[in-house]
């Protein structure tokens, strides 16, 4: 997902499911895991619900949260900076080290 993603985020989300439109305009469902703050910016951590590729199973998606003119809507934007992605993921891993089994792919 390399383009801006827009989603209406209701105050009470059923089962923490977020539906975004991908670059092809197709709806993709994610489980909302967390919001991480880094350097005054907020990033959402999402887990794709339906995996198309078994090699990518369990990989999270990290998107930057940007405000929109509509207070009830947020814009999720892909993050191109690997250093930022790694920092955000490290914060997430530390917060949830007891809840998830993280696997390093070195």
C-alpha cells in the first residue's frame, strides 16, 4: 500500500477491525493492534486479516496517521523511511513482548 489510505474510524470499533482501500481500490481488512508515537508523530500498527502470500503471514503494516479536515476521519499514509519503520516496530515489540511471539528474520 504505497498510496494514502483513508478510513473512517468510528469511536467504537467492532473487534478492532479496520477496513482500508488499497492502491487498486479494493477493500482490505486489518486488525488494529496499537498506535505508537515517535518524534511527535503517530503511527498505527495493523495486522492484515487475510494473507495472500504465506511468506508474509504475520507481518504487520505500519502507517503514519495524518489528520484530515474532517475530525471524524484520519488519513493513513505509508512510511518510506526504513529507519522510522524500524524504530516504530521496536517500540511496538517492546510494548507487546509478553503478548506476541516475535520472530527475527536475520
